[in-house]
C-alpha cells in the first residue's frame, strides 16, 4: 500500500452515536446479606449520529444525523462532502 499511495491520499471515515441515556450499571456490590439497591430515573432522548472523515490535515468533513446512519446516508455523505469537496 505504501508503494501505491502517499499519506495525503488516505482518509478514514467513522460513525458514532449518542442517545442521551443516563449511564447506569446493571449490577452492583453490597455487604453480605444486603441487596445492592439504587433508584434513579432513566433519562431518554433522541438518538443522534455523527459521521466524519479525517486525514493528515485533520477533520475533512462531518455531518450530524438525527437517528441512525444507514448505508444510503453514509454513501451520500461520502459523495457530497468528501469526494466533491472543493
């Protein structure tokens, strides 16, 4: 690969998501003979995804997406914001 491409020609894309849920453990520890009990309100929110591409220059393009990213959305992001980047 090093013979065919320079580092400036390589880019890497990734997708991540968050849904604003409260991070809680499912299990806990307690003293012998006692149950581990914790009461809390589960906060739920809208899921957001972020698709981005980085290269040697840093972040080249990013797009926040409400909900999950499917293959059509990812392809559109690559074509419109990475390939046709001016």
